[in-house]
């Protein structure tokens, strides 16, 4: 019996689950034929919509999956998502499921900016950003709602936002602990990552050496050939990000790398679209 359990463990499939916003969805991996000198030759919304499948197959999650040799990838990245929306989407997908019965699971969350909030509207989780909403018919409504939220916060509103971020990250970490999943988090913003680390105080979490990943601020993301016209990374930039992630994981958490078997094929599911209730 022990031998059978050992063999089962040896050949367990590896599942990578990735969480985050547009930087995790893979926004920026546009179809090259729709660009000229890295600028869109068709309206921006059209090139975005035409390139969605490419986002999901060429972003850092799929590249990290292959570098770690994980059999399966579930990517929950969603453009414009807040941290609270990301947690809502997790519950929509996995609330009644323990994936560890079938897989060895690693969850990697590229935590987004703390100044985003979310609500359910018409049965769908939606996020509000501190910029005007992309829906021109509702700019004023969303702007007033967001400004009311800021006005509600205390004098140290940044602290309140960091505490909100900590709350949601800690929810996923706790779920992972209870479900026997491995969990790592990273931060897009260096300053927020340092503050979050102080709150988490956990060896089961990770800020990726406090490296700031917002592409306009940190080399090599300032290099033009690693950036798309919109300021997101392109597939070259995501390759750099995935390489840094995998190198650091291999150096600091080598047990998370699949060395037991070579996947017959790499399976990927994009699960970032919010559920319609």
C-alpha cells in the first residue's frame, strides 16, 4: 500500500494557477501583423479584441508553466481586475473544489495595485480603477462612486488600501494552506510589496525580491522591444519576467520545480472571465 501511494505521489500531475490583472492575462502580446513600428494600424480596441487568444498563450503564465514543467495551467488573470475581484473569481471557480486530489498545485499571484475596488453589478464582478472607466456612458457614475470610496477612507488612506490588499491575499494564502496548495505572491508595485510582506510575515509567500514590475520603471521593462505600445509587456517582456520568476523559484524553492516527469503535453485553460450569475 505504501508503495502504491509513493508511486502515485511520484507521478502526480502538476497544476499551476496564476492570479492577477492585465499583466497576468497577458495583455500586450498583440498580433504583429496589426502593428507598425509597435503602433496599432487599426483602432486599439480592435487590435486588443483580435489578440486576446495570443494574450493567453504568450503571457508569463504559459511561459512559467513550461519553465517549471507543469502539466496544467489555469490562468485567472483579468485585465483591469482589482485584488478583491480576483478573490471573487477564485470563489466562482474553485469554492467547492479541492484540486489537490488530482494535482500537486502551485498558486502564483501577481498582486495588482491596492487602489482598485470591486462590486457585483448585473451578476458580474466588476472593478473600479482610479482612472475614468472605459465605458463612456458610465464615466460620471463610476467616478463619483470611486471618489466616495476615497472620501470614506481615513486620513492615511494608503494604509487602509494596503490593509484591504493584505486581507484578500491572506484569504488566498489561507485557502491554499487548508487545501495543501503551495502559494507564492509577487507585487507589481515595489513599495506596496514591501508593506504587504511586513503584514504577511510568512515563509510561504514571496515578493520576488521586492522587484518592482511596473514596466515603465524597472529595467529591462524600460527597453522598447520588451514593451507594447500600451505600456504592458509584450511576449519578449513576459519571457524576461517568467525567466526571473523561474530562476528565483529554482534557487529558493527548488521543490516547486517538476523534476519527476516531463509532461506529455502542456494543457492550458483561461479562466479569467468573470462568471455571470
